[in-house]
C-alpha cells in the first residue's frame, strides 16, 4: 500500500510537471497608448504588431490593445506605467516628460530629420550607441520618429520668418518649444490629444505636428494654412518609444522571449517610421479638400530659419555636455546616421 501511494504521488508530480510549463507560458500583454484606435500608428503598426506576435507565438501570447488612455492616467504617465508594471507595453513620447531623456533630444533638434522611415532606423542605431542607459528601466521594442513636422496656423499663416512673431503655437517637446521661441513665437506645451480643443477655443493660434496626426484630430478643419520647408530635412521631429515592462519580458520563457525579440529592433522601428510617412498623405488630402493654403518655404527663406534656430542646437550641446554627454559628437552622429539611411551613404 505504501509503495502504491508512493507511485501515485510520483505519477501525479510527473503529470503536473508536464502541464505546468504549458500553463505558465500563456501570457497576456496589455498595450496602452494615447491616440484613437483609427490613427495611423495604432491602426497600421500597433494592431498588426500585436497580431503578428500572437500568430508567431501560436496563440500563447495574447495581446490586448487599449487606445486613447483607456486604462487611465494622462499621456505623460505612460512611460512610468510600463516601468512600474501598471501595463505591459506602452507607446509614448519621451518628450512628454521634459528633460528626463536628454539624449533623445539630439533627434528633436531643428532641421535634423529626414523622412520618418530612414530617420527611425537611424534613431534605433542612435539608441544602441547612446540611449541604453536612459531606457534601462524598460525593455525597448522599437524607437522611432514622426515625419518632418510643419506649421498649421489659423488665418493667413506663415510665409516668412517674421510671421512667427507673437503666434501662440502648441509644441510637443522641450526642444521644439525652444525652437518656437527662437523663431519669435510663444510656445504652449501640451499633449497632442489636448490640441484640437485648444485650437477651437483660441487658446493657441496654431500647432506644429506632422501631417500624419492632422487626420485623426481633424486639424485641417481648425486651421487655414500649412507651412512646410523645402530641402532634405524638416523643421523638427519628435521621438517615440514602444517599450515593454522589464520584469514582464524577463518572466517570459525563452521561446516566447524569442518571439518578442524577433519583433523588436531596427526593422520594427523602420516599419513604424514607414507608417508615419504613409500617414502623411491623408493629412495633405484633407487640407486640400478643406481649401486650406499649403505652402513650402524656398531654400533662401529656409536658410534664415536655420540661422535663427542654430542657438537652440548650441544650447543643447552645452547643456548635455555639462551632464556628461558628448553633445557635439551626438549631433554629428545623429546627422551621419540619418544620412546613411536617407541619402544612401
């Protein structure tokens, strides 16, 4: 009887050992972000990424996507939600917490970005070289930028540098706000979801965003003019991170980590950058349909803006160098990395 009991215990333990790993590998990842679900990045990157991960894990990873801050909090809290495990994955802007991620700002400096797809690949390279310590509290899946930002303004808008004087313009990041001030405008910082109401109530005269975000937020219906810049580099961009809670990633078995790893890195950054670029086209079409003025400033005028913006770059280099970074080298590396992907060098 004692021997039978021992055999039964052993058999039960063996059965449990065979079942337990399978049960442990069933994982749900909650993704939280700040834009409506139909916006280009949620629709054409985050949701397809989630579907890809679920398929490649044979359904053992389930991904739930919560747009428009459905799980609570304000957009600036997203990074900490991922860090603290409130959610598993977030998509957010480091610039929503000004000064916290100074290294990322190299890509947000005036007239730095090319199109989003090449610039996002360069930003992944830059992350690997310079930013691993800044993002050590999370597990980055992708980093990227949006397409070159431009001005969207009520009334006659902006056709020369002097037209910026006195305008109240929403800016997305610390460096963009510094740029707007250097160009003569008054910067008003706010997360992008707050922008339409601020425009409609006259709190701001205009905004700087890429074309991509103007469609879901109906910016073309709230302004009258759009000012872009000729040349290979845009006025500014903002940086983004798609990142996972470190403990959640570390808790995955190796085969499921491999699924996440296969859907992380430069190629994912390239993918979301491409989505940003493609998302610009509906924004342009909406502005044209609204009958708004769309202008591109010529090279000689762009040169005036670049000269006015140079002190912003110089100030950033001095600031981060004082913090122990090599600011000048970071700027030169950012330019070279972007050129590598944008210009085929």
